[in-house]
């Protein structure tokens, strides 16, 4: 297969950046999108040009490293799949493909298609955990958790932290990311002790990082490769209201 | 030759592959107690550091996979000052995240007769009696606490309807001791450790440097004193000092180019530690995983694993007629050869990985392979779907079926999967003592980066167990014993050792950048991978290994002349990162070949074709090879020195490993 690629090139955070057009030929239909970029990069290197920088690692859809904005969609034309799990057979031979980085103010461009997503780590730092020190846990079966609850918590915990939800959102909101963690932990008995401060701190950090507000368009859940359901956001809203409107049961 | 340690004359039979034998390793710090109380007694004997002093001690942790993140979090909780370096853009991306199937623990929740002893025995037998008894026993012992801790972190393990934890079977065990989170166990365990680490970051006990790659280890007077790191965004080189350095940098399966490892996984930190004097143990012990999606073309950048858990319900077969052109569903039952069930009736499809991989190779070599290349076998779920229904199978393997279909365009609901072995895990790694310390004082290696627990073959669902055992429950105890001696050491990066390491690192960068050739790094990497896969993969023999080492040397020679790495060192340059890693892989490949050549026996993953039974089962030689081969670097032009650590079996009797 043959493609014309319009790719965002940007040397570093200071550079304004621009699109460049490349032709790539003899791409097998079985190649993944990233393997197509590998083919392009090999060609560029042989021609003495600088290859296109893009993030990737596991190439099986779980590490959350890759993230390209392809033809105006986060992770490309298919719903609920990472860029690395997108295959060239999903494109038309001869098609022009536009490739950009995930765009959001809290995701500054590092180079070309690589962005800094450490803002998401800082949201987790604000409270996306159960405060349990190693060595202090009771026996794993001492606290039964109904299977449907564990399964639901897993659906939320499955988030891979790729940031597609932010890129897909017209407000660049990190709501689905934040909500996935809040919903996961608020469902489980282990998450109860810190339920209230967790949601308040994580939402505050999300705002501080400069992510936009959620207007419930649901664009995030369409792209989310981990298929985190939109109910996460409803849960976060409920948790937030509960924490702000109801009196703190543990306050003096 | 100008070497310092005591060496015997050259002990090789080939003039191409040479090494020398050094002193055996006698002090592995294993205490002399009864096996079941060894770890408890040992912990009681370790020195402690008081809380107010822990704050004064700095520890560098390199890598934040299961081992690194769990160690960093636990060390932070203890009050040490922890600096974590990861080359990823976040500590949540390490390749542990991709582990699918599960984590073993001797909980015996099933009432099926499991115990610490049985997990220990299965693991040591699974490793074909090439692991240290004491380490493996301790691993089995702490396995139960890992599950407790992970549940307390809020990891949503699979559960039964009664609300208690579910388990399933894995290869090499006749018990159901594998805990899991659908097909994403590694992800969930890693996110648990990652969250625990982020909590320590928030508390100010740990600092994570993302996009920072460690390019050298600084050793002063036999002690690890820090690292040289490159900021991958700006290209700046930094010196970082600490009271101890922990390498949790994973395995080196990517030396083969095609593997199930993530693309960035590399050997640089462990290899550089080796070049600074740390012993590298059993480098040729590489696990080749039986159930991966077969390669389809040259362009392919990696191989995708299909979890071993699939062998719980999937049956492996090939057509009884070689080259049978019919699609699988048209081949009647009696014309299907369930070769694993026939050859290994007591374990059936759940034989350990090395055995399943070799069997797949054997039937394909015999011409029974399927698919366009003839290098694949079927993994068929139709029986299980009939027996259990779609819903149950979906619950167990839904995401794996989807992944398979996405990649191949074929649905495992309709047609059997096609699978073939692929490089997956490295049992070899830095040599460590019972305290997980390398032979360099203050330098630790944990998780896949060390060699310690899996012998010549790792059982499924044991990598997650080992990574977390090392990080949560072993290192936090043992490192204190060393740090207690370092309390009054003032750290400085203005020393000759730091200066040298920084200069040498910069020279390495310059060297790969100066190549003015026309070949890409990947071209060299692919060529290297092919040499190793052909001669140091599923089967090895002396003449193939001799050929391989010559080819690797030639390739390495050409690399610096003919490679082209665009850009500079003072910017974000992914191709430069790759070039440095491949340069180290080339050196490592040589040591792997030497190790495979020197071990004149077959054991676990290491099948030397000269040493096998007529049925193709490995022939172990306990008389001569019941030892860990720990290699010491002696310089560019010098052969490596082999230190043998004898494997003493006090509690189990090495037997012929049979799964028949």
C-alpha cells in the first residue's frame, strides 16, 4: 500500500512547528500504524533526514505510551483502540493521512509527535491510591468483595493512562482519566477510608494542571482504548458532590 | 594476558570461543539454617537503620516495573530518600504492564493441597534444578504476602461469586494457584505499585525522573556510588550519587530484535554494570514462550504473546497429515494430532514453556506445521466453548481473543489460533547473593534483571511473583544491612570515578553519532537478532555457536563504521537512544553465545542438540554443570572469566524432569 503522510514536525517545545508531507510506499496491509511509521523512518534515515519522533513501547495496546492524533481523531479512525493496535488495512490505498500529536495545553510537545503527559502522574499523586504500607495487609480473603463489584472496579482500573480522552475532548478535559481512578477505588472497600479527600484532591490537581471542564459530550469514551465507561464520570460527579455537599462524617 | 584474579590456563576447546576459569563463588550469603526458617532467621540477623538515619540515606532505583516500583515505594515508606530513573515518560509504562496471565502464590485457597513447599518444588523443578534452593524457597514463602498486599492496595482481582479470590492453573503445576485480573494481571499489579510509588512522591520520600536513561554505573573502590544519566528530552548528561544503587531494569530478550518484549526494553544498565565488574549469570538462559502470534513479515517490529492461561482451556494440535491443505474446521477429530496430550499425558497442554516450545518446533521441523510459513500450530478453543459456553470463555480470555483478532484478522471464536514460540523472558541476569546484592558492594539487582530464582526455565505466573517479592518483601530488609555501614559516607559527584564514567559515556555517544554509513540501527539489530535466533535460540549446538560468534563480531565491527544515526546528542533523539542500546546488545550477544557454548549439557530452555534423548528431551549433566555460570568482564580484548557458584541441593533431589 501507498500513503501520503502529513506529519507534524516540531524540533522542541520552543519551536512553533509545522506540517511536512512524506510519501511512503510498499507498506504491507498487515503492518501496524507504528510499523508504517517505522518504514517511513528507516527511509528518512537512509536519505540522511531526521526521523519522526513518536512515543511507543509495548505495541500491544497496554503500556499507554503511543498516542497519535490521526485524521482528526485520537488513536485514529477506529473507536477504542490504541495507535499501536491500528493496522494499515484499516486505511485506503493511496490515502492521505494527517498525523499530529495529542493536543492539549497540559501536554506540551517535546518533539514532533511526542508530548509530555506527566500531568496525569501528578493527578494520581494527588490521591489515586490506597494508603497502605508494605507489610501491613490482612489476609487477602479476609474481606469478601462481591464479584460484580470487583468486575466493575476492574473496568475502571483498566485505564492505560494514554491521554486519548484528553486529546479527544474539545475542552481538553482529563475527566475520564481522573474519574476512572476515583470510580475504581470508591467501589472497593479498601478505598473507603480516603474516599472523600481523594476525589477533592484529584479534581483540584486536574484543575491546577490546566485541563478543561467536562461538558459530557462523551467523545472521550469513544476513543478510550481501555473502554473505560462514561459511568466513571457520573461516579466522579456523585463522589464530588458527596464530598462537597454532605458534612464530613469524620470531621470533629 | 594482563589480568588480576587467579585464573587457570585457557580451558576452551575452540580457538574462536575462549574464556578462562576463575575462582568459584563460595560466599553467596545463604545462611545455614533449615530451609523453612532460613529467611526468618536471616532477617533477624540483618543490621537495622534507625528511622532518623534512614532519612539521610539516598537510594537510586533504576526502572519502575514491578520490581523497581515496588522497591521504590517500599523503601520510601521506610523513610529512605529514593530517586527513581525511568526512560519512559511515566513510571506506569514499564513492560511489566503487559504481563497477562497471573501471579502464583501458595495460598492454598483451593484446598487442592498447595503449600510453600509445593510452590518451591514446582519452581525449582520447573527451572530444571539450575536455581538456588534458598532463594526459591524464600520466593514461595513470601508469595502469600504479595497477594495480601496487592488486595489491600485495591487491585481488582478476579473473584468467585462468594466474593473470595479466584485462581486458575498455569504451566508446570498440577494445582490452581494463579491469581489473576482477567488478562491484565501485570497491568493491575504494576498500577498498584505505581500508585504506591506516586504516594511516596507526594509524601516527598521519592522523586521520579521520567525520560531519564541510566547509561553507566559509577563504582568507587568496589562500591556502587551512583549513576550517569542522560536526560532524554534535553540530552544533558548528569552525575547522580547515592548510598546504594538498585537495578530493576528488566530482561534482555530484545537482543533477538523480535521478541514479546516492549520495544524499548534493553540491557544497557545491567550490561554497563557488568563492564564495571558485576558478574553476569547464565546469560544464555532465555525463555522462549510457546504461545505467540507467528511472524508474518520483515516489516514486523515485535511479536505478540498470547497468555499461557489460554492453555487452561485451549488444546494444541496439528493435522496428522503433514501439509494438510484443509482449513482446520474441516479436519475431523481423528485426523488431529494433540501432540502435547499424547507426549505428556499427566500435564497435557499445561507442560512448562520450554517443553511446549520445543515440542512446537519439533512438529514443525517434522513438517506438520500449519499456516502460510508452516511455522505454527493450532491452539483450539472449540471444545472449551462447547463445554463451558461462550460467556465463561469470554470472561476468562475476552481481551486476548480480541487482541488476536485485531492483529490477525481471524476470530478465535470461529477458527483455532495459530501460534508459534517467541523470545519472551530472560532467566539470566546479574548475579546476586541471597541479599540480592551483586558482587559490587551496594549494587543490587532485582526482578528480571537478576538471575536468581528461575534456573534454566521460568514457570508461568512466576515473573510477577518474583518482581514483587524482590521489591516489596526482600530488598527492603536486605538493603538496610548494607546501608547501616554507609551512614556517615558523604556523597560527592566530584570524584575521579564519576569523571571517568561521564567521559566514557559521552565518548560512547560520540562514537555512534560519528558513523557516516548508510545503514539504520534497526538493520543491524535485525541482523543480530537473526544470528541469535538461528544459533542461540530454541536449539543450540557447538558448531552453530562458533559460527554465530564470528558473525556477531563481524557485525559489531561493521556497526560503528556503517551505521547512521541522524541528529545530535544534545536533543531528544530516539534513534541515538536505540543506537546505544543496540551497541550493548551486540556485546551481550557474544557473552550469551560463550555461555551457551560452555554449558555442555541440556537443561530447561538450553537445549544443546548434542545432549538430548532420542525423543528430544534434554539430557542434564549434574556431575559437571550443577552450577551457576557467573561471568566477569575483563576488558575489550580479553576473554571473560567464569566463576562457578555450585548449586547445592540439600532439600530436594535433582531428578530427571518429567512431565510425561
